[in-house]
C-alpha cells in the first residue's frame, strides 16, 4: 500500500480548470499516464483518478510560476478524500473543500486576508446549506438547497433563503427566512438584549404585472416587551390563495397586554 503522502504529482497549471461554486471539475493534465474516469454512483457521477491505469493514492498539486503552492488535492484509492485547497499567492487559503470517497462534504471560501466569506455543507441526502459572511464574521444570508445533481421528486425539493441583520454589538437584530417555492416568509426581530421582539409569517405575492407585493401577514403575529412578556397577539387570515389576496391582509382578532400582563385595549 502506497502511503498517501509519498506521491506528489504536479498538474500543468495552464490546463487546470474548475467550477468554484459547486465543485464540478474539468481537469486537464500534461501527463499521459494520468487519467480521470467517470463512475456512476446512484444519481451522481464520481471521478476516479488513475496513475499508470491504477487507482492513485497521493496528492496532486499545482504551483505558481515562482514555485509557491497554488492548489493541492488529497486522493485515496482514486477518489478525492479529505482536503482540496487553493491558495492565494500570499500563501493563505482561498478555497478549501472536504471530500469523502469522492463526494463533496463541505466548502469554505476566504479573502486574501484570511477572513471567511462563505461556507457550504452537504448532508447525505444532497441538501446543501450555504452561508455568506460579512467582514466581522457575521452571517449575512444563508441558502438551503437540494443539489441539482440529485433526482429528487419535485414535492420534496427545498430552496430557502434566510437574511440576517445585526446590531453594532453583534447581537442579532432581525432574521427572515423565505421559502422560495411557496413565497411564505418567516419573520423574527429582536431587542438588543437578545429577547425576541416580534415574530410572524408573511406571504410574497405578485400581481398580474409581475410586481412583488410583500408584508401580507398570515396566521399568528406576536409582539413582546423587552422583558419578554407578551405585548400583542394578532390573528390574520391564513389563506394564501392569490384569488383571496385582499382577505390575506384581514385582521381576524387581536389582544393587547401591559407589561404586568393585564389585558388592555389595543391602539390603532
């Protein structure tokens, strides 16, 4: 058995190509004794790397013109296993992917100063969560999607996007999760002390001209005082039928309370 650290083969960097976002590879080599075979694996096609027509174990790498490391990928028995890394010329990692038996598990992308800009994780059902970060390391938005490579029934497909807003103290200020299939949006806002301020559901709807109409409240909306006690509870029509658009905004009932929990009259 060849130790995976014993063989390092260099790609021709001018023939090396890859798709950064999804990890789809179109490798090119200047060595005739290296080959990449496509192997069916369920709904996916795995890549198997061979050297002298045998599954390769070792590390493939590319270099900058000055000899500095540009990229490296760990191969075990022909399949990507463990790390795949791409480097800036200053030596810091730009992209890092983790594989298990040829299947992508996670991806991280970094700026040249080393700050994380995004990361993706994939579970064994092909569901991917992608998070994007600001310069302070806080999540700006998060996508949840099923891999386009998987043959998943339409009714089970999911695509959500969650947006985050933050106070200067790095406490979460607002969180909004949109189901891009149904247009239903989960909304939450917070006080600076971390206490939940308001939560509810809205429905994104487009008129006949394609103009997006938002802030159509649905179901139960709840507002809290900063001390966590209930301030207001409102019920809106739960229908999301486009033909019942105006009813979607109808207030069905509401209750209001003071900070001691006593029921009071609601203000307009």
